[in-house]
C-alpha cells in the first residue's frame, strides 16, 4: 500500500472503536449513567488530542472530517472579520476546499479581487513578497496557508507568512490535513484544521483549533455542540479511535518520519534514473512520507492501472481532487509537468505491523521503470 492519504486505521484504534460501539453509544448531553459515561469518554478523547496539539481542550472541536474543519475554520474567521472586508488571500496550491470556496464567493460577488491566489515558486513554496503585497490590499480580511503541500510535500514558510499577517491584523488559518502525526505540529496560526486520517485515525473525524485569542464566529444559529462551532454531533466511537491512534503514534512519529524520508529518497533515486521524468517539490524541506513524480509521454491513470496490476497501489492527479481526473492544480501552479503523474503517500509503519514497508518500496522502485516503459509503449501504439 503506497497510497495511504485516506487511511488505513491503526489496529489499536480499530479495537477501541469496536469496544466503543458497545460502551459509548449514549448522548453525552444526557444525565443518566450511560450519558455521563459517554461524556467522560468524549472529554478524555478531547483532552488527549488537545494535549498532543499543544492547545486547551475547550479550543478543540471535532468536525465530520478534515475538509469540513477547513471550511468551518475559514467561514468563522470571515464572518468575524466582515466589518474589515471580505477579501481572502491564499496560495495557489491550497486544498480544493479552500480554493473552491474562495472562487465561488468571488464569483457570487462579481469581484475577482475578492480572492487572491498568491503564486508559488517551482518548488510549490509561496512567494513571500507576493504574499505581503496581497495582504496589503485594502479589505483583506483572512488568509489561509497549508503547513505543507500534501501532494508534493513542500513545507511552507509558516512563521514568516504568519508574521506578515500579524503585522496587518489579518488572521491566518493553517491547513494541517497532511501533516498532523507526520511532521511537527504547527505553532504559527490563528486557526488550525486537521484530519484524523493523517495520524492513523478513522475517516469522518476532523479537528478544528480556535485559540481563545482568535476572533471567530459561526455564521449560523447558535449550536450546543463543540463549543458552539459545529452543528453535527461527533460520532463518539470514531472520536475515541482518533484519540487512540494519536496516543499510539505520539512517541513513534519522529522515528517513523526518519524512516519514511529515507524510503521516499530511495524512490526519488529510482525516478531520476528514468528518462524524461520529473520530481516536483523540495527535495529536502518536505514532508517525509509524500512523493509525486511525472513522466513525459505517459498517462497517469494508465500508469496507476499498470502499477496496480503489478501489485502496487498508488494515486494520480491532485491530492484533494483526484476523483475528478482533472490535471493537478498544484503541479500547474508550479509550472511542472501535469500529466503522467503518480503520487505516493507512505502509511505509518504502525498501521501495518506485519508488513515490511522498506521491502515494498524496494520492490516498487525495481518495478517502476518497466511499468513506465509499458505505459509509454501503449501510448505510442495508439
């Protein structure tokens, strides 16, 4: 399994969820014994995750997934800052949930300047000078930037970008969907969004961090759930699974990251040896477990199929919109090759305790040249 962007779930988390369907089914707001037990379990899960993320429990809300956390974080900042303006500043390589919302709002308002997509360099790193210029435009209310790109792995200069926002009184929402549990937890943010899948938790659990210092307000009727930030009740067994997965990786993620970095470097060497290949993203300052590579005169979907036939699961297209079969907006913004691309996302070793991850990567590196050659031959024969 070399496509772990959406799972799998840590074995201990699966066991916790199985038990929780028996003991954690009640409404945590009820006063009977079962409700009080569910409330304690929810509080414990929240406290464990908050401690790991370096925030207070009341600052952490559970959402129905990472993209939902992104949208809630963004809209809450925008509504709180509505008297300042409505302009949103993002990089051009943000998650589709952010870019689509920004473009939609600009289109509805008939004002293309309402959403600024700041250019990135050839490594997918945001241009800080252009970022500062975009923030300086009157009416700019909110900015959003990913901690690192989930497709090519490049880390963003969060400290510098946040400092530029702070000088102008503009809140920064940080997307950590690809990084939590795999890279250091970001500390420079005004709102933070994450997804339990990144650290071996289940689908359907996002985390939204809104520090007490941040002006955030939901543009909706009052809610009794999750500090008033969410109107969908958390699914307690899933939340407990997310918390257990976090506990399991808390002491091992750094070692795992070093191993994953070395394994991805092995694939980079194999790709570089193939003619007319491209390795977009920063080769060093990057997420340890992510790699995208592209091959001229090859079709990405055909390559995914060919590798699957050989026993390797990889992805193609944009990390957040692969199902649309559209060219990657990240690669396009970088000026990189946008076709013939595949993406690897290594799973945490702990979620596959009986599998030798290094052996899988070695086998993949050995099989890749023949797979690329086969797909190129198919394309040439059409």
